[in-house]
C-alpha cells in the first residue's frame, strides 16, 4: 500500500528506502506543509505533462508530482493538447500550487511533449503521462544521483498500482526490477523504461532533439516515449540507475494508447522504418542496427496468426536486412535447437503457428480500421 501523504525527507541511502518499499508501504507524515522553495535560484527540474481531457486523472497526477517536488526548485508544465474544455479552467480552484498551462491545438501527445520541452527552464527534465504517479522521493533521489555522477539520464525500477476505494492510497499490483546498464542502446531499445521513469539532463535532450533522426509527427503519438529513446540511442550518454521502484504506472479503465495494441504496434513499426531510413550505416551504429533486427524477430514471433500480411512482412524484413545477431538472443533452448536443424526463419514460423493465438481472439479493432491505420506504412 502506498500512502499519498507528504513524503519523509531522508538522506539518499538505498537501505533506508528499501524497507518501506519491501513492505509495500510508505510512512504517513504528520507535517504536510511543503518545504519552502526559492524562486530566485536556478530551477532544478521541469516536469512536463502532456494532457488531453481526463481532468480528474490529471489532478491526481499533479498532486503526486507536487508532493515529490519537496524542497526542489521546480516547475510543472501542463501542455493541454486541445482538450474539449481548457484544463486550466477545469482545474481552477482545485489545486493550491503553481502549474503553468500551455494550450495548443490538438496535435497529439508527442508534439505536446516537445512543446513543453521548448518552454522548460530546469536543469533536468521529467516527462510523465497525465494518468501516472511518482514516488514521493523520486525527484530528490534521482536528481541527487544525477548530480553526484554528472550524468545525462537516470532511471529506476518500476511498479504498477491502482487506486483503492478511498482514492487516497495506491495498491501495488506488480514490480519490475530493471537491469543495470550504462549502454544507451540497451536502455532505450531493449529495456525501454515506462514514460514516467527517466529524468534527463535538459541540455542532453535539446542537443540531440535539435536535428532528430526521427522527426516528430502526430502519427507517432502512440509511441511518444519511445520516440525520445530512438532519437537518443545512437548518441553517447552517461547513464545511472537507482535501485528502487520510483516510477508508478497507474492502472485504470479510461482510454490510453496501450488499450489498442494494434495502433501502438503500427506506430512503432513506422518509427523503426523511419529510423532505419535515416540511420547512418557505419561502425558506430552497428549495435543499434543489430538490436533493432533482433527486436524485430522477437516481436514478429509474438504477433498473432493471421494479423496483417504487410505488417508481418515489413517486420520480418527488418530482421533479414539487419546485421547478424547471436541465435541465443532470438529465443530459448527449444528455439535454438530447432533453428540449428531447420533454420531461424522456419523455426520462427513453426513456433508461431503452434504457440500464438489467432488475431480474431485478441483484436481490439475491426479489419477496416486496421487497414486504415496501415495506410501510412505503404510509403515506407
């Protein structure tokens, strides 16, 4: 159980923080008064929240963020992506802390996220979706880690939670312990932390987003967080990790991109094809291109039977044209043994036919909508 009261201010020490996390509870603190913030000093952190409608969920996200700011000099930027009624108006009088609202015409969450970054003033930047939460100690601990190591990005472990009936506590459903890595390719392409996980040095982002290898476009909004990763993973970076689940992904019944896995998959494929079209074919990008090929085959194997012929063909072609990858990275013991006998592609096709369900059993959209979503891929 996570209590949403003001977090205790404690020194950065893994052992001190590990026990309450292990017990699934964070202590409630009597004094809910936030520590004073000095507006005259340089901002430590910019928190950017792209949002569209869903004011109630956004309100709880904002409260979670405000609690986590503690004594940091931080700004909260909400980019209203053309909500039916302005979010600033909907939330007026219901929050008692400073939030900067930027309203734009409806262009998708990816454009909204970049719009917020263009207005950010903090040394560090944190992106969070309008329906997720942060651990009360997240900012303090991860920024201390960034400062100590003069790093470009800091990530943590993660957990999934849902609100209890009282709407003031969260119950943890599951935890995800992420592997430790300092390799941008492994972090951004293989591990892929959830959107509300990483805290970045702002200069690191603005340097590499000035001329992105994958330009921002509305069609990529379902994978907006991955868009960030694709535009960072070919660049060197100093990466650090905090071994606690400070990223909190909230389960709820309202609309979110992940509810339609087909749209997410198609957007991801489009982004991958654009990336490969513009990625320099040189020695320094070999690890990226190899990992993309490996991920493509693994993803192809997970697709349902009878999904979409063009989609499946494009995904498989990415693997076929990628630099070779060790067979042990493509599947388990059975896959490896069969692949040595009948080849990798034949094994993948055989196991997919045996192990994967038919698309009709897991579809979230009709065939006409699927074909419409696929149309932009025909030009790539």
